[in-house]
C-alpha cells in the first residue's frame, strides 16, 4: 500500500548541461497546500549535427539459385532536438475521494543531409538525400478514485486523450548509368493519431480471503495519413470495447487461486482510394488463472496462464512508402492482423 506524503510547501530543481555534442536542460517544481498538490516539469535537448559513417554489404541467394549483392557506404549529418513538459494536479476531497489529472507534451525532431555510394551487382550508383522527421505528442488523463471504510473496496474511473502528429519529408537524387542526369524523388507525409480511452474498475472484498474485481474499458483510435497527393490519403479507425471479471480466494492456508476472463470486441474500418472502405470485426476471450502456494521462509511458488493480444502500431499500419533509402524501403500494411 502506497501512502501519500503529508509534506507541505514548494520544492523544485533546475539542471543544465552543455557539451560539444549535446545540450540538455530540465526544470521541475512541486507545490502542496492542504489537499491540493501541483507539479510541473520542462525539459529540452539539442544535439549538434553529427557526421555518421555507415557501410553495409548485403548478399542474398534466392531459391531459384540467383544471387543479389549490394554494397553501400556513405555518411549522414543529422541534427536532433526536442522538448517535453508536464503539468499535474491532485486533490483529495476527503479521506475516501481523490481526483487527479496530468497533461504531458513531447516533441522530437531529427534529420539532415546524406550521401551514399552503391555497388549493385558490380554496377555503381550514388544518392544525395535530405530527410526531416518530427514527432509531436500530447497525453492528458483524468482519474477519479473512491475508497470506503471497508478495507480493500475501491472504485475508479479514468479518461485519457492521446494525440500525435508525425510529419515526414524526404528528397533523393539518384545517379547511375541508367540515370546519368539524376533521378529525383521526393515526398511529404503527415501522420496523425488520436486515441481516446475510458476505463472503470471496481474491487469488492467479500472477506480477507475472497476478492472480486470487475471492470470495463473502451479505446477509440483514429489514424490518418495525409500525402502530397490527396488520392493517396489513408484513414484508419479502430474501436475496442472490453469487460473483465476476476475472483481471488484461498483454497487452503497454503494454496490460493485467482482467475477470470476478459472479453474484447474490436471493430476496424479503413479507407484508401485504391481499395475503398474495408472492415474487420472480431470478438476475443482471454482467460487467466494463477495458482500459488506459500512455502517455508516466506517464499511463494506460482503457476500462471494468460493470453494477450498485441495490435500493430501506426508505423506498421501507415501505407506511406518511405524511400529515404531507396534500397531499404519501409511501408506499413493496414491489413495486418493483431
């Protein structure tokens, strides 16, 4: 059980560092008066453009016996900078009711010029490129917690907003025997991610040996990818509704059991100009069980079983074709299964 500090007043700190490669700064402030506490923080970092040398050799043999050889070496000179900040409030209405909220922002950018020489199956080529990527995110959550005179009983409800924006820009000029005057490719893409989460949980102890936990959760997720050409725009929506129930009880003085099930319903639809609107709905059940035995000396032996689902993130879903390195192309697939 975590106990809150009863200290009153204001405290803070400031940190800064300067170097030949990177500069950092941070500020933190915490204040508490009565039932209200406030905390805030700011941070920043700046890395000077650094020249990085790279060299790769890739040899591939296919099932039909043919081979492919790519040798590349070059350099990039990227800069990196970012900042982050947060503001949090916490208020105790009384001994049993508490509300808190926290907002966090984060921004990170990197990019710069690069030059690469290639030898592809004994044929030479060269590329001059420039790239810029930025990641900006905002997370805001509100939490309410209620306890009671009955030890172990607790009700909570929370809401969270997560929003992000990820602009990416690149340009390349590839020269080779086939393109002596240079083949120019460039693209701009802005990825947007908005996610809303609502959750409620309730714990009720029938006795010291038997405890029931129930809850529900909803996640509404919207991913957009905007290109220079509107016909390539991509819109992806994923809504998840879940409910769970868990019960824990003692089988004997030494044996304990905790088990339950979580049901999740997922609804997905996405839209591209090439494929139109596509949908995918599915229902999953995730059982869990923990059997534990208390051993001598305070040790505990546990046997557990659970199932989880891992859904692909925006980078794996976004169909934007990133050709900043024309021989290592990255592209997401919106039809990925969890």
